C-alpha cells in the first residue's frame, strides 16, 4: 500500500460528499422546480401584518344546534365554533394571541364594527359568516359570562351551567 492511498481515499470521499451536497442543493432548489412558475404555482400565500383577512374557518358542524338553544348557549356555540375562544380564551379572559374581552368599555354598537373589521391580525367576520343577530348573541354570551364571573369568587366561569349564567 502506498503512503498516498489513505490521503487519496480521504480526498475522494470529501470531494464526493461536497459534490453530492452541491448537486443536492441545486436539484432541490425551488427555482429548479416547475411549481414556481405562475401556471403551476401552488405555495401558501405570504401574509403580512396589518393585512385584512376574512374568516375562512369551518364554522359550526351542525348549525341546527344553534336554532334550538337559548341566546347565551347560542353565543357560546358561536364563540367556540368560529374560533374566538382559541385566541381570547374559553371565558374571554384573554389568551396568548387575543386580548381580554372586557365588555365594560365596549358597547354593542361598537362590538359589531370591531368584529367586522378584524383589528390587529384578527380575521374579518363578514355578514356572510356571522349575521348581526349572531354578533348580538355572542355579545350577550360575553356579557353573561362576565356577570357570572363577577358573582363567583375567582373560579372558572366556563364550567357554569347556562341557567346560572342567565340569572
């Protein structure tokens, strides 16, 4: 065995790995694929901060449930079904993304336009998604849950029965 055998094998191995890495990067580059051309473009669109985004979620699984419930229970179904609770918390106490929904400073007349416009990254809930009556029931639920929270001592208001909330 020659004294150059080990360095030659090592050099060949390193060169092969480098060549394979370069070829792999180039072959996997997005610019070499057909899906970046407009006719085949299928990537997720980029969202920008402050952009108005309409709500496109799944909504309620069975809208007939809402018709048979009292207003506060309907408001709870809307609040959870349209994803409000995901950001604002189950009892509207605020979450990681959405602020606390303290309605002492927000009147019903102001609530609708705020939900419709979708401030601060919140999706816009157009009239096709939530009617004005639906917004009224969500507002009634939020008011009732705040009323129940003030009458209980620090416990979670989400587990309260609907009859307790409407008192």
